[in-house]
């Protein structure tokens, strides 16, 4: 998020694009044939890009992930994201530029989200500085951010019915909450407090507090001190099964604003939803790295 709270960006690299209808229709047999670098910008002139690409678009090394014309690489302690994508309908336009993520520290935390370890959350860097430089008016700014990852060996909707997640920057570092309802009837209620040096402490989460439903009437909740009513302060992504927003809450007496996500996997697994998603997630099965827009090694 930008320092003034008016703009934000999210970038997600997928190998096995879990929210792609094309990957679901393929039977999820070949994750490397459904890859994507999803970029969404929020605020004036915001765009959404999510192109499902085939295996010819994927290149990997120890410190670089390239998917078609876009890439992520570690260089001198920073994550550098080179973006060259096309926005989804109805805002079809090029989204191009660079995002630089500078972690305060890298954590050693790894959390199993399911008892058998089939789903894992890895908060690599909950405290980061970011610099955004996109080729669009108003999209040169600095702010705070985070870097994490999820890994899994089964479809999310096979093991979960819903979850909410939030990362909130604090004066001392950042606090994250992960709440999930599993299909076996059990639940996850996780709170982690990170300091700027990357040390983590598991905490007892404060009580759940309801947020107003999203534009698609998605039920939402987060964590807050008793009696405090959290609120959305910046809308981001709003879909029938998923909502991302900047949310203000109060934790241990500190008023904080962070990124909150709510995911309804009962809705996501509905067959009627996949054709709707295909309108926003185009499939481009073939890619040649000798094309003019292919990224140069950095």
C-alpha cells in the first residue's frame, strides 16, 4: 500500500493457477502448463491482469521466476518484479513497469494449514518496503508491503469451505491472522506477531469481529479488540467468491490498517462460476521467448 493509503498493488506468481478455470477444467494434471503472474492495482486508474499461460512461458532458476513477459527475481536482498501484462476486460490496456520489494528480514516460519500438511503458508517477509514504478500517471510511489506464499498438493476447495486472512502493519512490525473452516469440520484460528527482525510469536487472536458484506454479499470477518468495529477503508478486488480490501481494526489498543482477504470456496467450486471467470482470465497456451516483449535477463 502507498504511504498515503490511496493506492495499492498485489502481485502473485502461480505455478498451477489455483483460481484459473482453465486449470480446473484440465483436471489439474499439469501445474506447469497453467502459470501466471497476476497483477492488480487499486486506486485511480486501477487494472486487473491474470493471463493463464502454457508451459512454454515458464522459466525457473534458483532466484528467478519468469512467466511469459513478466518475471520476479531476487537481487541484492530485494525482490524485483518486472511487469508487462494486459489488463482484463473491460479495462483492456497494458500494465508495465517495475515493483521493488525490500524485506526488513526473512522469517523461518512455515505453517501447515491442514493437519496432513497438504496446504502450507510461508510468510517469508511480513515487513517490507515497496517501490512502485509503473508506466501510468500517478503510479510512481513508495509504501509498505509484505511477501508470502502458499503451497498445496490438493485443490483448496477440496479441503476448505472458507477462510479469511489479514496482515496488519504495527509500530513494532506486523500481525497476521489466518482463520479457516475445513471440510472435515475442524477450524484454524492462527495469530502471529512479527517484529522488524523477522522473529515470530504465536498469539491468542482477539475476538472475531464482523465486517460489512462485500459488493457480492460475501460474508467477512476479521479480528479486533473487544468492542471495536473494524471497517473497510479502501476497496480492492471484489469477486463472487473472493474479496480483498484495506481494513482498519484495533489490536492491543493500536489502530492499524492492513490488507484483508475473504475467500468462499463453496462459491468457487460451483460449476456456473468457471465460465464467468474465463472472461477475466484469458488462456494463452503458447509463448515464445524470442518475441519482442520477452524480458531480458536481469
